C-alpha cells in the first residue's frame, strides 16, 4: 500500500505543479490537448452556444468588448471558476472544465488539478463489448430517425476485428436518395469500421461516382472529402473530433463516455445526430442541384 500511495501522491503532485502558457495564437485543438496532457481534465471550448472548431485560433473566436489580450499561465492550483473567468477576461472566449472523460462539469471552487483526478464512473465492458454496443446503439438510433436499415448482428465481425490484425472492414449501408437524372438510381450511405469508423457515399451498384454526384457533394460540409478518381466512393467523411473513436488504439477521448454507463447513451445520440445532419445536408444539395 505504501508504494501505491506514493505513486498516487506523485501523480497528484505532477498535476498540481504542471503549467503552460496560453496565447491567442493557439488553436483550440492545441489548447485542449495541452490542458489534457498537463492536468488530466477535459477543456470544453465554445464559440457562441456551440463547440468551437478545433482548427480555429483563440483570437479568431473571441467575442465581446474590452478583451484584455496577452497571455495566461495556466497552473494546476488555479481554481476552475477563476480559470474560466480569466479565459473570458483575457481572450474573450467561454470555456468549461470537465472531468477526465468529459462526462460532467467541475465546480468552480475545485482546482484544475483536482478536476483531472475526479473519479470517473465506468463498468467492466471489454473492448469487444464496447464496439458491439457502438454498432447496436448506432443502428437503433438511425432506425428511430427513419432510415431504412435492416439491423445487422456484428458479433462475428467485431470478434474478427478485435482478434486479428488483418481484419475485414465491415459496416452498414442504406439508401438516402433516389436520383432524377439516372432513372431513380439510389445514392447510398455507408458507415464502415476501419481503425476509426468513417462514412462513404456512392451510387448504388457498379458505378461509384459521376460528375453530377461529385458536384452535388462538393462543399456540402467540411467533414466530406470528395474524390473524383476513387473507385469505391464518390466521397468519404470522418467523425468530428468530439465523436471520434479509434477502436484499434482505444485512446480516443470519446471512449470515456462510451465506458460510462450514465453517459454512453447520450454520446451515441450525439454520433447519430451528426450522421443524420450530414445526410440531410447531402440530400438538400442533391435536390437543389436536381440530381
């Protein structure tokens, strides 16, 4: 027990003594990573009522008048409430400090270092069980939103993915649109498991893409990467950073929520909403361009 207590105290000391400097040139992604690395807690950064883009600089998302500017030295012994107030005062941005798995906000009178040590509620689901839960919950959520999906049992696919380094990619595909210019040919949307899950869009059948589909997908959303020359997809997209899940490394921040029995349902709801909104943007563009 003495060795364990010494280790715990050492970790506490490291978080308490950690510090780094924040300036307006930093990106949201860099700020969040340095905050996480230094203190173990999660930093939520906002632009208005929404989360700020990860690649935006702090200076580009500030709001309000009489912003002081300059730099802030962030230390582990700084109270959460004081830190959040200083970020608003110096940089004109709203931030909130959450616990390590980003499932609950921390009280203002707690130090940042203590926020990183806040206990996280988890269960004993294995990596394989978590991946299977992901697919079951995601299919249920999308079916509830009205998508014509024949629900699949991915037990065997997940077992192969977890145990074999040369696993087969797998996923679910469903129609999202019937075209006018190609005699009601369907446009399909696929959710595929690689290291991270990703989305693919293509014409149903042998022809993956074409000029009309490429034109309708171009510029629809920053997440979508249109590739004219790809043999399998007209476009691919990945999840936003807050919804990313790397099932090979199991290190993505979102796993904190997926492992938390009180947070996982809402987290999966956010993933389903992101997919639903992406599809709606595509369909709106298809209709506008007369696809």
